[in-house]
C-alpha cells in the first residue's frame, strides 16, 4: 500500500524509512484531492517537491475537515459483550460526529471544561470515501473506498450516559467536543495489504496495552457498512466512516483518561496514531 499524508506543507507520502516525500500538486491536503474528483492512484504519478525527515514535518489530520463523519457503535462482538449488549445483532447502530472534532496525530486531546472527568478512548479503523456513492451494492461500495486510516473515537462517557446535571444523554455530543476525533497519521491505499479486511488493531494508554483485536472480527465489514450508509445518505469523497471499537475501552474498567497520559493506536500497515491528553 501507499501511505499518503496531509501536512502543513501540502500532500505527501511516507517512504519506507518514514521520510515524507512532498508531492508537486495544487491541492493542500488529501480531503481537497478527493473533493476535486481525483483518486489516490493519480497521485502515484505526481512529481516530488521535497523530501523531509518525519521530525521536520507537521502532520494534519489525514482528512482535515470531512463533510461527514459517520460512526458505528458496537461493531465488535467482544465490545458488545463487555458493554452488556445482546450477542444478537441486526442493523448497525449509527451516529455522527462533528467534523470540527477532528485533530491530527501528535496534537493534544483537550478535556472539555463541562465534562473533564470521564473521557475515554476507542481505537478504530476508519474508512475514507473516494467516490460519490448513493444506494450502491457491496462491490461498488468497496470500489468507492479511497483507503483506510486510524481514528480515536474519544468520548465523554458522563455526557454520553446522561450523568451531567441538566444535560440529557447524548452520544453525538459526547463524541464531538473539539479534538475528540484524532485521525491519521496516514491514509493507506488498499492495494498493498495481504488482506485489507484482516488487520491487527492495538491501543495502548501510556505503556499499558488496552485493546488487541483484528479487523476481521468486525460485525459489519467495510463494504457492508459503506453500502448500508449509502442507502441512508449520499456519501461524498472525503467522508469518513469509523467502523467501531473492540473490547478494552476504559470506562468498563474504571480507567478514564487523565491529563498527561498518551493514547497510541496502531493498525497494521497504516502506522500509529499518537495523542497526549491535556
């Protein structure tokens, strides 16, 4: 696969040694590339402006401002079990996150003043849409995926569960605070994976491994969830779909995030999404 990145100096791609090769294209980020109707395959022929060391480049979110962020709840059987939900599944549980919640790998996760005490992590595989899709079948859905990235579905559980006085329970609000959707570091094309539907996903808080799963355990695989969502709304290039988190979330263990802790999410072939809490 090729791993493309959005940076403050334009669009680039990671080379084998994680050097960033900046591309000679007009679009400022990967979201703009996709919205312009270009495919990631077209970027393969782009010229090079510069090559810089990873420490010398400031990453943006893989897609800095998607028009929509859809998210799947209870996307793994083990997460359904740890949260007390039935093993029997039907249609996916879907909610939306605010695009303004997106932040980059390396940027801080800021705790909201109204709900700082029960902030939680959720390591997830995220799908980025590459074509306009309306009511498509699963094959067309798969063909319409630009690539995969990594997401952290940060959640204020007390807002989600209605434990804040005067506020009703609200899933979308709990997950839409500023900086609550770290996204990146790269957008990986699907062509280089041995099996893009079977990737290792791991989440650490500081040095403690909290989540360890494979995306082949998703209840709703990528093509299934893209086709399903395309029947609810038209999916646009650059839209993001978060596929759900496996077991090991903090709130079921009483392990909420605290200032100074670092969340690191690694997905095979894509890289590591790393953010420190503030």
